[in-house]
C-alpha cells in the first residue's frame, strides 16, 4: 500500500500506539486505559484498509467514518492519559503523537465529507 498515504499514516500510527501500550504496561503498570487506546488506535488503520477494498461507495464512506470515530476516541484516550500524568505532555513524542492524531482526524474527516458529496452528486445525476 505504498501509494496510499492515509493507509501508511494510520499503519505507522498504529505501530506507535502499540509501542506506547507496551510502555504504559511495562513502566506504569497501566492496563485498562492503555488497552482502550490499543484497541481504537490500531483499528483506525484496520478500517482504512477495509475501506480501500470496499464493496461500494457507501461501504467506503462507512468504513472511513468508522476510522474517523476511532481516531477521535484515540485522541480522547491520549488526552486522558496526559491529564492523569501517565504521559508527560512536555515530552516530544507525546506532542508529536497528539499532532499526528489531529492530522489523521482532519484527513479522514475530509475524505468522508468529500466522498459523501461526490456520492450525493452521483445520486442526483441519476
């Protein structure tokens, strides 16, 4: 999937989430919130991957919308872990993780909105 930038971005983000999960478990013995983060943070890319091979345009939009929801949930857990001081907000890797999830959310939101508009135009043209 080298040519698909959102796929690559979400795949690489999932790798970072897995490493963060390991860090939280090993260094902070935090298992509950980190498991939530692991589930939603890795499912973003999984849903993007499903969208790429969607059976229809509606299916594509649905999968991308789910990916977007998972990204927003991921952002929530990162913010919660930061506010509860499991993560240090001033560390570069936490800041870049927050910036990365914000970028993913913006891209996915744009993909969903554009795809919905294009589908609506196609349906109106029929």
